[in-house]
C-alpha cells in the first residue's frame, strides 16, 4: 500500500520526518512519503491538487495533516481550516475520498 502525507513544512523538515516515522510504525508494510506544502495557507490552497495528483499516480491513501492552531491569531482554527480544505478537495474532484 502506498500512503502519501500532505503536510505543512519543507522537504526533510521536522513535520515530514515525524509523520513518516509514525506512519511507518503504524503500517510497517506501507510505502510512506510526505509532500510538504510550506505554510498552512499554501497547504490549504494546494491540498486538492496535490491529493488528486497522488491518487492519479497510484497512492492508495492520502492523509492531510496540519497544525490546528488558529490562523494568525484568529479564532477560526480547525473548523475553518477543515472547511477550506474540503473546498480545495471538491474543486480538484477528490471530495469523495473524504
């Protein structure tokens, strides 16, 4: 099974390393790779396109992981982030994978 993890951060950054480590501990037979997108706004904007690309290239499962702290000190946090990511997934035609 191929598992992609779309996350904040940079290639080989701390988030990517931790997520890959835990994913391999949970599913040791899975091929796991992270796809960091930079900042949270960049992750939200690109989530749908990245997820669609991963499914199109043979990934079986794709996780989207991000920091749930409110954006820029605003009280919108996880709920608004989730809604924005769902819109991005819908726009890319992969909302059915939720």
